[in-house]
């Protein structure tokens, strides 16, 4: 008897095909919870169309995971079929798709905006973290791993080996199961799958750039998806005996457009001047006890944390300082915005901040950063390296992507924004006290 499947419609890709085992996970309350977690946090306060969710993004990611894997199987410099059976390759494909589906299942309400409110790692209700000696703050990735383990151990929606391998791919610091581990000197497939889920050109980024750009109503995140995927090649890196993602030589410009699209989306959307203040409001509402919001690390508690509940808290407490600013969508006024850590502008920001504080004017400081690229020139090849394959006059050459792209250098760079705000009602007084603040 054939397995049941379903087709859902997506505004980005058209039809998205889902298999029976995937539908079972999608129907779980843990995945359905993502219908109530916005993809871009408070961004809809600025871009009204950006009300899409982690739910739709995850369906887009699983669709791309299948597309990319199938392309790599059909367009390989070195074929997986030379080392693995068709059954093993089907397992790798299934794990890749499930990893894409579940990669964001641990996001708190308003996504990254509430990340700083997550509890210490050791408070999570999972044996995955019981041996950790430090007590760092947990992340949404940690919660995703906890939920994936729960889906296997309690809900039986995943096998033990599937859960182990999905968690392994998402964390990149755990050991894969026997089904994923290479034996008898065979090359490792695991690094390739990690790159496709959590790498420089992964299905997460590939989806969110197009999706976020579409719903925000801006052109910045657009790139040539078909050309980029069609340039993908599966390559065996012999010095490390592992399969890695590669591009054909003509695909490098497609990657560069993709990279620049991501940089522009961070500057124009993800780090928009109004959003840092709203994140501050949320943290202060939590710290000052305005809202009934607590993540205790348990699975049951996390399942019940949705934006619907938080928005009701803001409505109920709209007469209070921070909740009211969120409920009534009152943005702070930006005084100084420093991009890429320019020393002179940072010095001026700190000077203005100190002057205003001395005069009794409350300021809000926001710092946002993300990595420009993981690919650096002159770095040794490792499991994060993307390769470029060139063929000329019957000869094949394979080099790291960083050696071929003019956008990549020898030093790590950050997409970074520092921003100083005051409340709207204090803006006129602030610029009077510091006339040069907006020069």
C-alpha cells in the first residue's frame, strides 16, 4: 500500500509535497504551535505584511531541502551512490528534510526578540543537557533539540536514530547514529547535511530571504533560486574524507547575489531602526513583572507559550509603561545609528548617551550583529568549507569558495548595528541638550 502524502500551496514555491511521516510531525501540537510564532518578531509593526510565521517558513525549508538533495544526487562530481546503498541515501534525504522541518520548533514568542528571556540551559527538561558543566543561557536551538527528543521518546513520532541524527545536524557538536556514521573508510555524509541545514548556503537562509522579502514587500532579499540550486554539486573532499557542498564555477555570481541579499536584508529589515526598541520594551516588561511570562524549561510550559497569550498580556497591562508601548505600537526615536562599528561614531554615541543620562533622560541602547560569511580566504578546509568545481579542457580543479569570490576576504566580518534611542516624548529635549546628536 502506498504512503499517504499531501500537497500544500505556498506563495513562494507553489506546490509543496509532504509525505506521511512528515505530516504526522506537522500535525503534532509542537509544530502547530509555530502557527502562533511570527517569523520576524515585531517587524509587522513596521512592515504590515510581515505577519508570516515560523510554521510557513519551516514548510518552505523542507521543500527546499528535498529540491537541493535531489539536485546533488543528480549533479555530483563524486556520487554518493558509489559508497552508499539506495536505502541509505533515502535515509539521508529523509533526515535532511526532517531537520529542515524541525529546525525552528524551539522558537519562543516573537522569535529572536524574546531569545534573551530563555532560561539557563541546565533547567531544560532533557537528558541532552544534563552533563553540561556550565550554566549558559539556553537558545531556541536548545529548545528545538529538547522537543525533537521528546517527539521520539514520548510521542513516538520519530525513531531514536532519526532523532539522534536530526539533533546531531542541528547542533553540529554531537555524534550521529550508526545509520549516519561512516564505516569501513567510507566518506562522511554528515558534514554535507549540516551545511545544507546550518551553513553558508543552507535551506533556512534560502527560504527566509525570499519569504521575508515577499511578505515585507521589499526587493532586498531576492536572488536567483533556480540558478543557485542548479549550480550545486556534491563533492568528496579527499583530505578529510567527507562529502561537502560545492558550486560549479559559473555559480559563484549566484552565490554572491545571495550573500548580498542577506546583508541587505539585515541592514534594511532584520536590524531596522524601530525594532531594537521594541525588543527592549519586551525585556523590560518581563523584568519589571508587567506580564505573566515565564519559561521554566519544561516541555509542557513551552508548548503553551504563544504570541496570542503574550499579546493578551500586553493588552491587559496596556496602562503600564512597557506593555503600553508595545500594545499601542509606540516606537522610540532613533538618535544615532552606527553601522559596522565605526570608531568615531561609536565614541559619539557613548558621549551622547552619557550626557542624556546625566540630564535625567532615559535612553535605550540596542546592539545587533550577525556573521557576514563563514567562508574566509587561506583557511584550512573543514566541514564548513564550500568548494568550487571548475572544468576546463578536460581538467577538473576544486578550490574553496573564498578563493573564487571577490566578496570574501581573510578576516571575519560582522553585519553590525549599534543604536541609541530616546522615548518619543523626550526627543525634543534630547536634541536640545545635545544639538549635534543627529549630525
